[in-house]
C-alpha cells in the first residue's frame, strides 16, 4: 500500500512525540459540580493507554466541499491521525486529530477537532443539521469554525507505518485516542481550541471545591463582552444557539479568545435569503414550534420554553396551586405558547452564563414557578417591583427588582451590570432585552475588551496568559 507524503509526515510526527505520556484521575468530559448532562470539554482526559507501533489512520471522505484543495490531497479523502479524546456530549464525541492544513497555507499537519456521532439514525440526523448550520456561518472571531462534513472510513496501514517507524525510531507510541469505528461513521472537522472551555476554567477538574474560581475582573468583563459579540453575530445570521452555557464556550489564543461552540441544538429562525449578511435581526417576534421535551441544559432553559412543554406545565400545576399573582406572570409568559422566540431564550441563557463567568454559580435548577423554590423567589421579586414601580429598569434611579441572593448590588461589578442581567432575565420574553439593546447599553459599550471585533482605537490590551488552560497538545508537529 502506498502512503502519501502528508501521511508520512503525520506518522513521523507521531513517532517523535510518542514518548510523552500523561495521566490524570479526573475526566474533563464531566464534572460533579455541574448539573449539565451535555458536557463537552476541549481539554483531553489524558487517560493512559498503550499501543504497539501500529498506527490507525482515519480516512475521511468529505461530503461537503473543502475550504481549499490541500496539497497533496484531492477531494476524495483526507487522512486523519487521532491524538487525544477531548470530550463527549449527548449527541457525539470529540477528539483531536492531525490532518493536512485545510487553509492551504502550509504543507505541515495541523491539529483539528473531529466530532463524530453514534450510528443511530437520530444522532446522525442531529449531527448533519448541526454541521449544515455551522458550515453556513461565515468565519467570525467568536464562533468556532467548522470546515467539512464527511464519513470516517477506518483503514489500518500497519505494515507501511511499522516499516517507517522501525526505520526511524524504536520508541513505543503511547497516546489516548478514540477507538477506531467499526464501520463508516459520520463526523465533521472543526477548529481546535487549545485552551479548553470556560467551564473547566471556572471549575477546574482537579479542584477540591464546588465553588467557581474567581477570575480577575478585567478577564470576567472581557469574556462577557466577547460572549455578547459572538451571540449578536450569530443572531444577525438568523441562527439561535439553543444551548448557551460555559461548557460551550471554548478558549483559544492563549486563553484570551472566547468562541461559541456546539450547535447541536441551534435553530435557523430566518433563512439566509431573508436578510443581508451581517444585518441585525429586527425586533419583530420570530417564533418556532416548541419541542417536547424541551432541549438545552436545564438550569439555562428559559421559563417560556418550560411552559411550552405540556409535561412540564402539568407537573408544575400538580406540585402547587397557582396564586392569582403568579397566574398573572404565567399568563403573560405563556401568551406565545406553545411557541417561543429562540433569540429571547438565548438571551436568557446568555445572562445566566455571564453570571457564571462572574463566579455567581447557578441561581436555580429549573425556571419553573411554581416548582423551583429559588426561581419562585426570583419571580416574587419581579411581582413586587411591578406592583410598586411599573416595569422600567433604571440603574441610575435605583429601580430594579429585589430578587434576593445572587441578584444584589454587591454581587456585581456595577449596579449597571446587575440591571443589565435582570433585563436579560425578564420573566416575560417580549420585554426581555435583545442583543441590539445589550450592545447599545452604556455599561457594555464602556467595558474594556481585547476582541478584534472592537475597533482598534478603543480595543483593550489584556494579558490572559496566566489563566491559560493548556490542552497539552500543540497546534503543529
């Protein structure tokens, strides 16, 4: 069997790095401090696994056009060399792989992330939809880029690889990879983010406490603004994320660049032909049919989504009698049921994710009232606010609802930040802030940020290097 020059370079790269072995007793794909069931981390588990000098290439057959024609390959296949397991979620598994440079800028192998799914028809359908949406997105500094959808066809080139390795080295290859698939497997290649995800930054796998790591305030605010910029761009492209949380925010650029990832629950609420590229979404309500059960991660799911789910509503009604005051809120929130605006649901999850970055943890497990005591206290604060002052939030005038622990002035960098979060968490989705409102907010506009999206004249210079969470895998060999 012949082997291409790029495959040879991949094998040689594997041989030169094969003596490095790391072990860890913790897994980055899950954490006991998180209520999420869909944790997908970009930090490898680094479990020790020994193999012979045989290497298994995953031959990747593209099903969508490649970004460019990477030398020396043609469009029929790419050879992927697995390196490390990165994480897994409800819809797939992610691992780091070496491949040809898909940008065509170099003949060196580059590190990418490969997401695959099980052979179940529903899992494949979800992965195809996820890749389709991601591939439609133009590159953006705060979105993880997806390059190509394809099929993985495992091919063990043991004889050729062994001959190359035996001629060049006598070391033993020791890596942690996913077992090769037994049959064709659907997957897609995306950008590899070497510094892991924000959840692992806040809750390090080796930490002995369930409390979030308190980041320097400059880093907190910079990351929050980057989150806003990424979500605003996503909405401008007519796509709602559907599962915003720290686990789906990846870090790159030495830990200074935040990127939205994992579009498994994303939804296109406006076709590409209905709006010019980059245009801000109009404030007109755009709704989608609610699914049953609701999708997303429970603590981040908006109340209107729960109310759109008949099972959740029935359960909440059975647990406690609805008071007249609570009924007023429920009627207002459920006005759009059984549909909801996916942008407003994203804003809700975005606010809760921003609170996590500020080190404030989870305010509740389910935004259901009655049903969740902590969320019920939050809604009670809003009811008192509406009864006394109306509905206008104003930080300068001291007008905002008193919602108890986790929503007090001293918990936030500024009263304006508290009021912004409360505006993003308005129980009535029609009155919730939009991304246009958020980016126009004076406090957000004045927040220093090192994002390349920020005009150069007002762009901050931050050193996030000491907060780097290194995956242990370099970008090139």
